[in-house]
C-alpha cells in the first residue's frame, strides 16, 4: 500500500511538471517575436520555422496547449485528492484543494510563465518540436472542441469570423508606439514608421503645394522675360500656361531651357518654350500617397499637377513631397525657408494658418484630427462652424486656439496652446 502512495505522489509531481511545461510553452510561443523568428527562418533555422508554423495556426496551438494543460491539472488534482483522502479521510479534500492550488499557481503557472516571458524566443525555439507533435496528436480532439465552441458562439449570435486572426496592422502600429525613449532620434524613427503605414490613407491634396504658392509662367511672354522668370524661380520644373492659369500646356525643366539657350547662343528669338517642355501629368486630388509613389516609380517622373473633380488646378505634388512625408523635411540650398511655427516662452506656438495638421502632429507628436481639414486654419473653421474674428479663442481636442490675424475670410495666423502633459508622460 505504501508503494501505491509513493507512486501516486510521483504521478502528481510528474503531472505538475507537465503543467509547468505547457504553461511556459504557451507563454513563450505567444510572446515570441514574430519578426525575429521570421528572420531566423530565412537564415535556415529549422526550430524558428517550426515556431512560425505553430503561430500560423494560433487557434489550434492555443487549443491544444489549453486542452493538455487542463487535462494534466485535473488529473493531478484528482490523484492528489484521492491520495489525501486515504491519508486523512474527508479532511483530505480540503488539504488537496489547498495544496494543489498552491502548487499549480506557483510552480505550474507563475514560475514557468515568468521564466518564459523573459526568455520567449529561446524557449519557444527549444520546445517547438515537442509542441508541434502535441498539436498534431491532439488535432482531432481540438477540432471537435473548436467546432463545439463556434457552435455555442453562433447560438448567441457572436461573431466568429476573426477567431485566430492577427490584426497585423494594429500590432505593428502598437509596436511602433512602444518604441519610445528620450533620444530625439527615436522620436524621428517613430514618426517615419508611422508615416510609412499612413501612405495609403493620405491623399495628395494634403501634402501638395497649393496653387497660390506654385510658380507658373505664361508661355506667351516674350522669351527673354520668360527666361528671367524661370531662372529667378528656385524650382527646376515650371508649369507653362496659356490664356488661363488653369490651362497648363507643359512643364518646363530648367535644364532643358539652359540646353536650348546654349544651342541658340545670344539669339533667343525663335526659342519655343512649349516645344522643349514635357506634357503635363494631371492626377486627381483624391489619389493616395502610396499609389502616387508607385506611379512616380512606374513613369519615372518626379512632378505632377493636382486637379479637383472639375478639372481645376489645385496645386503640384512631387516625389520629394512624398519622401518628405516619410523622412521629414529635405532642404537644399535652393529651398525657401518658410516660417510656419514659432514656439513661445509660455509653451504656446504661433502658427501660420497654412501649416498642415500632419506636419504639426508629426513634429510635436500631437493627435489633432486631419480627416475633415488638412491645415490648422481649416480645422478651426470646421470646428467653429463660422469665420472667427481676430481675438476669439476656441478649445478643441484639449488645445486652445486664439485667432491672431485674418485676411478677408482666411485665417493667416493663430496661437495654439497644447494641453499640459500628464504626469509621467513623455514630452
């Protein structure tokens, strides 16, 4: 009889070890870095490949581990209860409950999961072959349990379409937000990664150079006057129009003009700027940045004109504009510095009305909405539902906006005071 007691006790301890193994494996596999595992698999790591195959069917993986873990926990509790009842009578039930709860929580749950969460990648690779075999062995039973579970959920009209699915985009965005630190470079990296994910959600109308800031030239001007205007401009590509500024008939590249001038020598008469210009490329203002970037690459062009649904010229967008959305401003010796945002000693900012909300959000990590308006002035007009007077103040989204200057119906300058950062929040 004493040997039976010892065998039962050894069986309980063995089952507790299995429970610890299943708990730790579950934590390690769910916490393992998918990016790291993917890179290791590309380098030929077979265990990392096994981890990726397991994570590809997370529903069956979690189902098999939970099923196995519950089976060994229930069996261990039943054996321990049986053993202690034989030793202590009816009081053994209470002793078994107390002892097994303590042992399972500490040694089969907290301890292995703590180790696994701190060594997720190495632990998941080490145990992946064993877990792979377990998942295959329990696959029929897991499928039955999954079928029954889905049936119960459907009975209560709960959505089962996304069970086991990964929200890869949200996970990636969440990982980007976790990439924080005091180094300014980290903030810049985070802004770049955010911008890459947002390319498909931002239209060219939000980043284009508005038509009022676009340098265009009348193609019918005397050639000397046209050359002077082109060479006085800081830009290398100049739209040419005829009769009406909306009637753009070509885009003149400064380099092509200089070649033509060199060919003509001092005799500029007869030089036709339209003949050496290229056909203008018009795109709708609803084109998103990802599509436009791909179009620039496919056409091997860097310059396009943006038009609205009526065909009216709205502005221009270049390849550099899209790249700046990702990496930030790219300035060269010919760029015109634009005073758009001026920090004040009291923590507020004097902002030109034409500054875009996306630029402010990216520079200061604000969270102002840009769905209804692309500029800060447009946001105030949209939220105020009227044209404000100079001196008026508004509070939207936790920010305070004070109108400083207005030209006719256009807000040209305003003071923006951001909310005070919460305690412990990064500034």
